[in-house]
């Protein structure tokens, strides 16, 4: 499906035996989802079932007469047994209904009834008590996604003119809504196929909801500490002390079953006894007590939990069960959860001054947002920031990441004016597709620096909920590259980059000037620049040992004003005559006059205690980042330069090849899964039909079991032809051991057949005859469905670059035209496509079109376990797909599907 969903095949729907009639259909479990509402609370969306009869009655009875009239066009005081049966007994195909629940009670109902082959009438009813939270919009998104999966492309609705809220839901969904008034009723109709606008609306709503939920966590007006203790050596006492010492600006309520006062604050026996509503409950009780605490918090209306307690999934199988129970209880109550096993949260904003963490000493306030997962890394990240004097805006540790993740924090940081640079230490990743989407948005407005040592090996730490993956580490690198993320190897490098992005403007290009007072240091700096791909266009300039401070300033100023310079590297050793302080003063003065970045190294010089602060002419404060070695600063400068170039670059438009027949492709895939529920490889003819639905032409190839059959096939195709083994063993061997080409007549075919049969022995009984392609560059274009990443598209030049060197580029759909171009150019063998050593260049536009079509095919159909186009002959006149292997499997529900859901 174009929205990345999973089709619900009626043949796969379960049923439950009924004592007095036919089995009741059971809806697909993938229709269930937890969603973040507009106000940051959590609701559960699921199909309605016959067991919801009583809950539906309670929901209806709680509605105002006006709401009932707007829904049913009549004063329906109570639902009859017949009404309840009709509303709750569905086939989940022609009649579908969803409910949104909170605390187990229904707060919204959305349904559709099919009124034609591809048309359905839709209706909604939202609780009076939960109006304005975006429930109707969520229900519409989910119903539309389900309807598309079941072949419905158009929704209609009948709405009373005074029901402006419902009319607004339709209007604001991003669809092309048409309406007319008939007999005093507004008749609404709109196509529900995703459009650029509808997808943008959906993503914007998701962003606002998730950002607001994180803001509630980071800016709590009331905090309850559950597990506060009078014992100074306890975790509860430490956290309370940290909250008090940071000067928390809100109301703070220690929770203790016996104490009346702790650290001068009034204590309460339970969270239900504390003045509410509580925005954030910090939980530090033993793991065995957390479920009772979570239930108490749910009853008290707590909005979010920060669980510092350990002993969950990281502790073994029993902890895994306990952690899942914690997640379910919190979701049932509509609460978001940070943790468990979290190191805590810090928000340095003067309006809140929150230190709900295990860190007694924290970095100063600043503009760096930091996210880590495990407690150990939280300690390391905070310690490194404090040691360098880098101020933080927000720090968050997700712990076992049962709910709130780095994706949520990034949603918040997109709009956070107090954060200029974001640093993430990722040990695992639960939803790479969503990460890529949000990180790309965030990277467009501020740098995102990622340490991902654990993710690169895809070995999730104990306690982290994530799927397995089959993709190589290079695919994760590609994901980060697409998103504009700055990837570094360790915490040290993260802060090297952050020093530069926080305090200096972004470079406009890769051209660098090098200024110093040591030939050796200048040569070392130039070598480092060249090794990282930066261009040295000015210098290295090496001043004499007896140079004055004025001469230092003049040399630096000349570098900055050079139009061929984008960045300046300043590397100095102690001068013989001039004071160290005077040199550093000259650097400050000159850098302050220019809007180009500068990185500096002052080896062995006195008075260097961190970065060199200065004030610009416009009054803003900046500093020159000072590094221990030139290589550190240049490595950071290179990373920031690549990011700046990405940010300034046109990111292209989403690929949208013409001539695609999605319904034809769906029908073929569904037919295969009905015949083979576990999936199978497609025949060549089936693969040809599927690819043809997406405008990809697979060259004909005729099987031959005898020499006479091979001759007949050659004459049908017309000469010249190629004869090749169809044995899987031979086909995937390097070289051309199983191929004979340029066969121009029947004698050539017979001779080739006999030669290959004799050469291949038992493997020489399966051959294909195909027309000979024109000379070109043989390529491999692949797509695969990964359990964690979803669809992954790969490109390589066939032969040794692919088979021996692993020279394969990857991208994660959906792709833009720029992504496609980068994918093709991303292999080291790409010069072969440009006309290497006098050869004619290939038709890049045709090759890009093929990659784009395959990416859309893979993105549309999660059932495609793998599509292998090999070989693809790229030449001056176009591309020829000579071979294809396609494997279909039942689809996994993608982590970032076409409807909003928490993971």
C-alpha cells in the first residue's frame, strides 16, 4: 500500500465460534494502536467488538442531547438492543468501526459502511468530555488507512450544518473535500488516497501532539516523588535533594507511607492524597512495587511517569514481563513513561529548573540538548559536558525505552527555541523509519549529532524493545546520511562537534585557510584537512616565532577576508616574543569581525582554559572552540561542513513515476498469499507481471531443457541470443561460467548448449535463452523488507564490486530524486557509469527511473521480502532488466506505517 500499511486479507481474518450462530469475525490485531492526542495524553484505538455493548451504552448515555442529535439526526435517548448489536457486530470488511478508549472507557467512535465497490459512508461520535483533543482526526486517519487496505478509495458523510466541528475535521484533514447541501443536510465526499497535503497534515499533527507530551514532562508544574526517603543514602533521598538543590520552580510533593515531612517538605501517604493534578511522577520504588504505583498514578490523573527504578527487562525474563505490564498499565491510564531504568531528566530553563536525575552535579544552563539511553551513558554524557563547560538546555535518559524515546525528544527540539544543537547517544533504535523522518525535519533547523556505537552493530542492550534486523551497518549509515545527521564515533567527538555548532556560524563550503606559527603544525593541519576531503585554499601560513600580536591579527584577517575561504583553522604554539594572552586576544578580535567559522589549537600556551569567548558587533556572544590537537578541530570542522552542505542543498522532490498500477500489483500479491499463506518465490512470469504493474519491463527469457528447445527459443526471440544456466548454484557464482553469448545461429546455440552441459555436469540441465543485450555496464538493483528498517533499496555494479568488495549503496524509502541520484553515485564503482576509459556513459535518467520505480514498489508492498533485479544492463540508450527474482512473505506491520501509532 502506498501508505506503508498492511493489507487485511479476509482469508486471514480469524473467527470465534458462536453458540447460536455462525462464527464472529475477529478483526486484525494490526488495527490496534496507542496514539498521542493533541494535549499529550495517550489513547488506545482498536476495532469495536461485541463485548463493547455495555461500554457503548455508557458512552452514549454520557453524551449531551445535542451531541446525540448531531450524530443520529434524532433525539435518541437510549440505544436499543438492536442498535447495540448492529453497532458492535461487524464483518470488518464492508462494515468497520473503531473506538478510542482511555482508562478502558470509550471516548470516541468512528465507523464506515461500504455503499459501493470502492466507496463507504463514514460517521464519528466523540465524547463531550474529550472534545478538542484531536480524537476525530485520529479516527479519520485510521479508518482511511484501513479502508484503503480493503479497496475503498472514497468516503462520504452526511453532516448537519450546525455540526461545525465534524465539518472542520474533514476540511482540515488535507483531502480535497467536496460538499453540497441537500434537504438541510451537508453531503460531504472526498477521495482518501494519500496526497502530499494529507500526509503533511498527518505528520504535522503527530509532531505537535508528541512535542506537547514531551513539553508536559519537561515543564511540570507539579512533581510527585514516589519513593522519597528519610535515609540520606537512599536513591529517593538523592533525587529529592537534587530537585531541591536545582531550585525547582513548581510544587514538589514527596510521597511516603509514614513520614509527614521530608527535607522540609510536606509529605503525602499516596499520590492520590497529594494536591493535583500531578504533571510528573518520579518513581524510585523497588520494581516489585511499581505496578501498584502506576495504578495509583492512573487513578490520581497523573500525566506522565519518570521511572528511575531498575529491575525490569535488563534483569531477565521476569523483568521483561514486569516491564510490559508497566507499559500496559500506563497506556491504559493515558500516561507517558520515561524509563524504566532511566538516569533521569534535567531541564535548565529558568522557568522550571528541573533536575529529576541521579546526577548531583550538572552542567550549567546552555543551548545543547542531550539524549542518552542507559544510566552509565547518562553519567558519561553529563560529565563530559560539565568538563568542557558546555551548557545544556535539556538532558533526558530513556533507560529501557518502554515509551518515550529519542524520537519524542527530537519532536520537541524541532520547535524548542532554547536548544541550538542536539546530541544523541543511541544504543538501539526501535523505529528507524520514524527516526529518519523526524531527524530530517530537525536537521533542517539545527544540527543533530549522533553517537551510535550500539546501533551500528544492531545489538540492542538488555531491556531495549526492538526488532531484529538483517541489513548491513552501511544501511544505517545511509539512513543517517539521508536525514542530514552528523554521525560521530564517541562522546569525545560529539562534544568536539557541539563546541563548533554552538559557538560558530556554519561553513558555506569546504574551502579552508590554515594560519599558525609552526611549519610542522601547518603541514599537519593541511594533511588532516586533505584526508577529510576539505580543500586548503589559503596557506598554510606560518608566522615567524618573533611575530607580534598585530602580525598574528593581520594574518588571520587576511584569511577571513579571502573570498576563497569558507573556514579558518588557527594553530599556534607559544611565541618567542609576544605574550600568549596577546595572541589569543588577537584571535578573539579578528574572529569577532567576521561571519566565518574558526577552530583553534593553542599547544602548550598558558591561559587557555576552554574556548575563547568574544562578543560580536551585534552584541551576541560567541566563542572560538579550542581543541587539544588540530586533528580534533579539523575532524569536527569537516563533519559540520558536510552538514552545512547538506542543509543548503536542494533535497529534491519525492519520486512519483507515472504509469503505476498499484491495484494490479496488490491483486497479484494477494493471489499468491492466498495460494501460499507462508509465501514463496514468484515464477518468472509472475515477477514479470508484478514489475510490469510498476512500469518495469523484464526481458523475455525462454527455458530450454534440450538443444532443440534452445534453438527453437532462439529463433522465436531472433538472433543474436545468449544461453545461460538457470541453476541457482551456477547463477550466483562469480564470472561467466554458466553463460554463452553472441550466438548468431542454430549451430552456435547447439554448440553452446553441449559445451555448457558438459562443463556444468549435473547442474547443466536448466537453461534460459534470451536475446543478446547491447554492451553496457551490468548493475544490480535490489529491494528488501527488513523487520526493523522496513524497505531498503540497494544499488551496485555487478561482478567483483558487489560480490567481492561489498561496494553496495543503500537508501531507505520513500526516496526523493536527489536520494536516487545519491544512491547511484554512492558506490565506488560509479565512474564506470560515466564512460570509464573511453566507454560511452550510461543513460543515468533511465537508471534513476528504474531505481525510483523499484523504491515505490518496495514502499507500497511490505509483503515483498526481496526483489532482486540482476543483471540490469545500463547503456547509452536506456536500461534493460535481464533477470529478476522476487520473494513474497506475509507482511510484518511496519514500525512507521501510514497511520499514527506509538511504538
